[in-house]
C-alpha cells in the first residue's frame, strides 16, 4: 500500500521502499508458483516513515501520506478472524496514528487485533522464553534443513504462538478417572505480554508536525473507499505534496 510521490528531496525516502519491493519481486514471483490461490493470508505492508517529522522547508518536498486499511466487514467477508500489527521490535508499543481509528474499528467489530514484533523471531533461543528442552504446545515437525527463524528462537516456542496469543485454548485431559484439567503449557514470557495482549484503543492523534492534528471520530481519518478527509490546524497546506493533494476528496 503506497500512496506517495517519490522525490529526490522528499521527506520520506520513498525510493528506498520502491527499491526494496523491486529487489524482492523475483522471490515473490518464485514463491507464487508453488502456492495455490487462497493458500496464504493477506499482508498489508506500509512504509514506516510515511509520517516522518517535518517542518515547512523550501528545500524539501513533503511527500508524507496517510495509510488506510480495509474495513472490518471486508476482512470478515474474506474469512479473516485475526489481525497482527507487525512492528520492527519491542520498542514500538502502539499502532501508528493514521491507522489507529481503522484498527480500533476492526477490533471492536470482532476481529482480534494484536501486536507482533519481528525481533521476536530468531535463529537461536531468545533469553527468558522457554528453557530447552521443553514440551511443545503443539506437535511441531519443524521446517527441514535450516537455517530458520523461529518465533522465540526455538521450535518449542514457535509451537506456542497460537496459545500465547489467545487464538487457541489448551486441550482438556481426562486425568485418568479424575476431573478433566487443562494441559500445562509453558508460561507466557513476561516481555511478550505487552504485544500478545495488545488491543488498539482510541486516542487523540498528533500524527504530523506542520499543523495536522486529529482525534477519534474527528479531524482526519481514512477509509479505503472515500480516501482521507482532514481539517488543517493551520491556515495553509504549505509545501505539502501528497498530503496537500486531493485523495478521494478533502473537506476542511
């Protein structure tokens, strides 16, 4: 999802994003050959620098932009039940301002929204996760010859993803004539809890320097149908490029 004008003097280094997409395009094409239609979950990739800080500057082109996500109804119609907001690392603790309203609506509409950090994947066991050897939460055949990046850095932790994120409940055991009881599972790693228990909540937004402000249900927000509408907190758009152009219509 890329709603941006690349520019040699752009605030957002969009050429790097486009270059990365082109670099990996052959890998995507090769993977598509061996994957049937509908065999993979959808992924929406957003440039994390799209809301870069900026002050009006004659030497810069303001090519920042807002992102929008499909509606909860669209996702549910496609069979989506869970949505993961993926971040680079554990230092990111909340969703971006421009997608907050969308994620809140998706979560409130019945699709479970959680957070996932790419730094939670490793080729070696991450400290504080599971002491090896450990029982797996599910039978896990592994991925064959490596190297591979596992969630938590090990097959044991990887098998516990759906339990720790609340997508499954532990199976009941009969207990040999006694009362049924839950299968004991490895405890949730404490530093994973902020992400596995994350849900988006409404908040006031100050997504962009240079005068754009927002609040839940107010000033600016977006949807995939009508684009973005906004109310400038200052008297002009300055040198705004992507933000100053009409994308599905602005009202101010």
